[in-house]
């Protein structure tokens, strides 16, 4: 089978010289050793590296059985989680499913909750659930993270009022295998549980039950998803920058960063790529943004954002580069008809397909932006299948880990995330934060 992903460097060549890769190769090899030997910072969270080969096959089968049960007895699945506990599954579901579903789509509607503190969002989800058969998948290592814990408190109450004792058959917890508030509650109540592996952090967890259960409920082939990741694992099992596209991409990002490019914009030309871009932003942002280092990850959907942010990309500060995700074979296509009156002047597009027009918009944009001083890395995906997406997910995970080590940071922790939580707890009056609350309230006066 041909590789599902091609790294196209054509539009980076005027910004990068070949000797820069040669100079970086020893550092790439050293960072690769840290990953292989699990000897670098955060080495306890490298379980994702061999996951496509070593995943728990028995639990994987149970995920599929449970997903089929939910598909048969539920109209709605509410997925409760934040960060890596929901971004990956949402990215895959929106990438692979039709945007508006289909008339014969028997998959439950999947709603995401617990990823913000908005009362409007909470109420709207609850309203959406009225009169529907509901199941809940709550995803949390500890069970005490504020946003998902609050959402689960609400949904648990709703299900218990609706189903009584049988609510336990509609609540599925993805959590720690042995400890934590959610695990304890699940054992007491009799919820079916799935394991968040100890050696895989949230943003790398999409190919574990964290992501796989909601993805399977959506009717997406998780066998193909894992097969694609397995192929990528084998293809990227070398430190050679001439052979490893994931490492080559990481090297390009590192080179641009050292040339003063402080932001990377991930660009898609399909609206369904938007949530995948959100997953990429968390992956890069949490992995690399520390010690006052790291590229700022942003995203845009073209041609939509060309009519708003396109001006800045073309002529704003030259501190950015773009990585374009292009899908060579779209899910669907259609031809443009001729109009006898040609009032809009678009008859020159007659008999062309929308994909052909979109591709020319893509190439025209790349040429304009490169001419304007913005390097463009092209990642060309064969199609939007689960297999290709599994391959792409692993590509990004491997590239991100290497980039973090090249930049001298721990790619697998996120200490900065705790700062806002401490302030929030103090301001809300959580016991033990009294002194901090007084200090913060004084600052807010």
C-alpha cells in the first residue's frame, strides 16, 4: 500500500538550505535515542510510541462491544472530558463523519460536555437530551478536574432520575485502572470502566479507550484507525532525516523557529479539519510551550479565513509559517454547471469540479504566501479515511515528541496548566486556599 501521507517541501526550499538538515541530524539522532530508550525528560509517558502494536487487544474488543450496545440503546452519547479527554475523539469523529450526518445514519448523536464552564452550553446540551435515550462516557484520570466533574455531577443526576438503578448501565467511565475518585465511584456504582494507561498523557491518548469508545460509537472503523497508526509506527522507526517524514517535519519546524518564526499556522481546506486542528494545537501547545520556548500553534480554514486573516498572513509580521493539510481525494465532489446568462461571470468554471477549483485556490494561495515571505510545508493526505487519519495522528505524535526534545523541554508535562486552577479554586473559596484568596482579591480591587 502506498504511504497515506506525503511531506512536500517544495515551498520551503527558498527558506531552508540542505546543510541545515545535515547540521541538525546528530541532534535528531540524540533525541530519537531519548524516545527509543525512554531516557529523556517525561520518559514515563512514552507508552504511545509502541501503542499501535502493544495495545490491549481484549479491552479493544470490549470497546467495540460496548460501542455497539450504545449504538443500539441510545439516541445520544454525552462525552464528558476536557483537553485530551475529548479533543482527539471529536477531531476524528468530525474528520471522518459526514458534516450533517446521513438519512440512514444509525449512530447516536454525540455531544461533548465538561470542556468549559459555560452555563449556556450546559443548558443547551441538557435541552438536546430531553426525550432521548441517553448514555454518558465520562473521561477523567482522577475524577476531580473541575469542568468534567461538574458536568458529570449534572448528567449523573439526570440519568439517575430518569433510569433509577438502571442508570449504571448507561454510564461508562474511562479512568485510572486502580485509583482516583472516578474509579472508586465506578466500582461502587457498577459502571463499566475503561483504562487510561498510566504511561500515556491526555494529548497522546486518542488511540486509547479515551478516544476509541466515542469514535466507535460514531460508527467509525477503529480497526482501520489503528492499522494506519501501526503503518506510521513502522515507517517512522528511523532517525534518518532523509527517510523519516515525521522527523523531517519536526526538523523543519525547529529550523524555522531558530530563524525567528514564532508561530505555526495549520491550514485546512475542508471545514471538517477544524477540530483536528484544535487537537494539533493542544498537542504542540502543551508539549512545547514551556521555559519561554516553543512555536505558538494557530490554525485557519481556507478559503474561509482568506477573507479575514488572509491579509495578515500575506502582509503582516513575517514571524510565521504555514503547514497545510491537503486531502488529495475528497470524500465527495461535484461539477459546476453552465449558466446561460452568466450573470456572475463564472462560466469559465463550468464543467470543473469543486475539488479542482478548491485545489487551484490552494495552489494560488501557497504561491502568494510564499512570495510574501511565508514558508509553506505541505502535508498531502491521500484521503479522509480512518486508516489515513490513524497514520496522520501518529505522524504528529512522533514529530511533536522529537521537536520537544530538540528544543530542550519535557514534551510530556504541562505544569503551566495548574496556575489558573489554583487561582480559580482560591477565588471560589475552596478549603485550604483562604490566604491565597485574600491575596488575589486584593489584586482585583
